[in-house]
């Protein structure tokens, strides 16, 4: 029998796939709008598409287990030496590697209430204990998180911006937190949505790595780079930390198509800028509509926004019947809220119209 700590895990609930809703409701797939998984509504970058077409020719070979090309490109872009870069099958893989490498049964991982669901999952999967610190204004309360660190703490997880609340911590607050952390505690700064930050809010966590060898910055190609289906993410940190993660990592954890696409996507500045601009416009479109409907929403720095609708599950189901998939977040302790990813303008409009019909009845 599996240990009790495994049986205590509640599985991750992904966004409902379009094909499943089409089948359940007898809807045409093309008529369904999915705003449930913080994906890029523009699809993938044209450069990544070309790279995939080339890489398809070589699928009989194993991928480059060290991801040389992608690491070299990331190193050039970030200034972090290749020895300080670990690649993952999505950044989820990196988060899981962290848990497997730095936590033991009985150890503790400090994380925030309403923070990304994979932190407690990865923690519990290795028999460690998630220490959930109450959120402040739906964001991370860094003072309370620092106070929650004990001799048993192996890892602190911080999502910035956070999913599903969209909250954001300015760089100076993060730095002050790092100053307080004992060096034996690994601080994971999860920057899955960092590419969407406006220039005014940008901070240079990579520049802090030399000062804080216990910092690991994680990022992903799933969001602004539009490669969610290929699964590729990475961690940037001290070479010693990365070496340990690489010992635990599966030898070929990132596949050939993902490596090729991510390397190409990294060089497609135009696509990235287009994605961020579209996101900003869509965010305005949605929040203006929420305002007009007198709905509360949480200011978001990501590619999604969380809105208070009453009974989240009922509204979620009613939206499904309208062919619109969003994300209920009762499992994040927010049963009155729904998380909506920013889509194309017409997708956002479909959601708003459906929401109006559902809420007005
Ligand atoms: N961190 C955060 C905060 C996220 O929201 C997500 C995606 N839902 C991830 C990490 C993981 O993304 P991926 O595994 O696709 O890189």
C-alpha cells in the first residue's frame, strides 16, 4: 500500500480540455472558448514552429540530455553560466526536482495560502510537510513566511506573480526576504509569468544569484512563449544547487521538439512583445467589463485575472454550458472566485457575454 502521505494528496485539477467539453455537451470544438489554463492565445511563435518541423526529422534519436543549445541560448540571454541552468519538462518538473532533492520525509516547505498548487503537491509527494502561511490581500505575506521558517524548513516557494491570485511582490521586498533566509534554506522564486510584467515592475532576480546561492529562479516556456503543450521550463541558480538537481533529474527529461522549439522561441522577440501587448489589452477589456458589472476582481500581473462571482462552481458549470471554459479555484480555498485566462479579444468578448447571461439569469 502507498504511504499515508501519498494517499493524503488531492490530485491537481487541470483545466477541462476542449475535446472533453465538446463530447459532454455535444458542442462543436471550434465553438468552444478555453480560458482555463493561462495559455498563450496567439499559439506558438512562427520561429518555434519552423524549428519543430526541422526537429521532427530527427526523432529516432534521443534528445540532447544536457540541452546544450537551449542552455547556451539561455546563458547568453541571462548571463547565468550554463552550469547554473537546469532544464525541466515544464517548470513543474523543476519544482518537483527541488522537492526530491532538497526535502526529506518530515521536512517542511513554506508556501503561501492561495499559492500555486504544485508546491504542496511536490512537497507531499516526498513525505515532507507543506507549511501554509495565511495570505495577505490574496498575496504572499513575506514577513509571516519568514517567521514560519524553522530548523526543519528545506525549501520556501514564492510565486511572483502568483497563480491564481495574480499578486505581485516588488523586487526590494523579495531582496529583503532573501537577506533574512538562512543559507541552508533553498528559496524558489517561481517567475512563470515574468515576461508579462510591465517595465516599471521589472526586477533583476538573476543579478542576485551571486549574492544568494540559496536562490533558484524558475521560468517557463508555457506562458508568454506559447509552448505549454511541449513542456519546457528551467531553473537558474548556483552551480552547486543545479548540480544536485541534475543528479536527480531524469536523463532525457526534455524532449527534442521542446528543446528545438524553446531555443527558437527565445530568439523571437517580436512574438514575445506581441503576446505581452495582447495580454495588456485583454486585461483591460476584462477588468473594464467586470467594473461595468460591479464585480470584484484581483489586480493581476499575469496572463489571467481572478473575479468574484458568488458560487464559483455553479457559475463555472453555467459557463461550460455556454461553451466557455474557465477555472474554478475552490481547491485554492477561493470557492467564490473564478480564474479567467486572457484570450484573444473575441474570446474575451465571448466570455463576458456568457458571464452576463449566467449572472443575470
Ligand atoms: N508556476 C506557476 C506559478 C504556474 O502558474 C505554472 C503553470 N500553471 C507553473 C509554474 C508551471 O508551468 P509549466 O510546468 O507549464 O512550466
